[in-house]
């Protein structure tokens, strides 16, 4: 059976559910893992190399200086894999004998391809959001991708938007594939819906603009005292959102739960009628890939009200599984929230369509088989 070595940031990162799913399930668990650091959270045990724990050799400081100046001369990012770290990776691969390498983020992929493409193992990478939006704006990162792509067997993207965004910089790979991360559609299923219950799920950060969601709901729901909004997630915008709720006097209708266990998130999603998310491209250029929370909401039969941002239009069929507005179209956003509150949206019909779409297109067990088929074609 094919064996894969998965390169990623952490073993395991609590919020990288799609990466954890690959580590756990790809090729029926026939995998090993190379990571930068190790964390307490984990869903499974796999053979692994922790790069930050590799002892540095006596020549590494000198090699680091040489590599830094070499990269500067070649207009590449200063960081690189060299010396003892590179040797440890190659020894780990020789010991574990994987047939193929999958780098779970584009930034890791180009570093690995630059460092060890001569090892004889096919290398693939997966772009998921920040790596194909914010990071790619750097000229040095563009140069590195341009050098690395010919050394890779293929590239995956979670949305067409990310693939097109790289193409605007002239960065394309002939063996490219668009597969969203997906969700377990047996786990994420609709329950009995709570009438006029809205939900927002995810990190409360700038590109998701939770403050706009909170303010829009507060303004429109004032006339509908039975309507509620549950916001599940922590982050730097939690307190600003709380302040909006206090200012608007909507504490009885809006609850900011903070970061929650996945079981609580699942329960709220299954019971919610409407899912809200006003994603935007941040001033720094960061954008979404294909938000997992929206995929989970569709599988749970929620009506999605969101923005035409990044990969979201790949997931939401306007008028059938949800409603989209342009980024920062606050009037349009509030219009759809009011329509939902006023009962002008056929939520049960959209719930069925959302669920059907998710089962057909977002089941992660089907999607992982498609990824595996591409990887196996290079072995």
C-alpha cells in the first residue's frame, strides 16, 4: 500500500482539522509525519520527526550565514532548510520509506521542494488560504514558488480562487487540482432547527469581520425579540464584539461563547437555522481559502448568509443553498438578515438543498480518495 509522509506545522494543531484528518486517514493511516513542533492535542499517533528538536551541528551557524547571504543574492526568503535539519529529514525519510510527500501548506511545500527535491520522492503541496494570498504578495516568496514548482509533481488548492490568485503572479503548475477540505457528512447532520436561531463560528479575526456580523444582527433583530445569535470562537475581536452587544443592549439575544469544544460547536450548528459570516480581504491581503465552518454549516442544513469572498462562492449556490453579498456591502448583508428574520426565506427548502450539496460535494471521505488517486499517480 502507498505510504505518505505529511509535512505540516504542528503535531497536532487543534484548529487544523483538515490536516489532522489527513494524518489520521490518508491511505488508511499508512503515514508518517514531519513537523516543526509538537503539541499536547492529538487524535492519533504516527511516526514523526519534530524539526525544532533536531540538535544543531557545529557547522550549522556557518552554513546558516552562507545560506542567508546566498538566498539574499538569489532574492529568496532568508529562511531555509540546511545542515543538520536537512540531514535529519533525509534520514527520517530513508528510515520510514514513504512513497510520496504531501506538504499541507504551500509555504512548507516550497521550502521542502527547494531543500530535498533530489531525494527521489514525489512532492505535492496543498494551498489553503494565507499561503496563497498574504504570503504570495512577497516578491521573494514568488521567486521561491517559481523555483519550487518545477520540482513538484503536483499542487492542490482548497478553492478555485486560490489557484487563480497564484496565477495572477504567473505561478501555475500543470498538475493542479481543486479539492476543498470537506467535512464528515455523517457527523455533521441537521437536527431539529431552533426557529430564528443564527450562528457564526470561527476565529474572531480581521478577515472574518465578526464585528460587522454582530452589528448587522443587532440592528435588524431588535424588532424580533425571539431571534438569537450564537457566536462560537475566540480571538482578538472578541471584546470589540462584546462591546457592540452591550452598546446595542442586545445581551438577551446575542451570546458570545468564546472558544468551544468541537462537540458544542457541532450541537449549535445542527440546531441553527442560519449561518452568518462577513469575510473580507484584510488590509494586509489575507483572505480565506474555503472556510471549513461554512462547509460544516451546509452539511448541517443551515442557510448561509455570507460574502462573495475567496472560495465561498465555490461552496454557496446563491438562492439555493444561501445568499451572498459583496465584501463590505453592509446594506445587502442586513437585507438578507432581515429577510431571514421576517420569514421571507424558505429556510426548510434551503436546508434540504444545503444538505444535499454537502453530501454530494463536501464529504471528506470521498475527497480524500480523490487526493489519494492523484498522489498514487506519481508513485
